[in-house]
C-alpha cells in the first residue's frame, strides 16, 4: 500500500526510534497489515508535523 522504506528514510527519525514505533504499531494491529501501514504512516506524519511528540507516541495508544 505505502512505500514504508521511503517514508521511514524521509522521516529523518533515527533507525532505533523507527524500529520502536514500528513494533508498537504492529503490536496494536498485528492481524491487519493495511491498518498497521496506515497508522504507522499517520504516526510518522504527526511526529514530522509536530502534532505528536515522541514521548506521546510511545506513551499513548496509536492515534486512530
């Protein structure tokens, strides 16, 4: 659906942070690959736009 590798590269986030975010989102949407991708992209986008901090991303459930 999305080019996740390109999105991760363009995010500017460190690899370890991306890996933690990916694991968190996958844990919440383990049975639905499309929902995982959608929410993973939304989290990265929100962090890039400054509407979600890394602390919030790791502390809260994945934003719907």
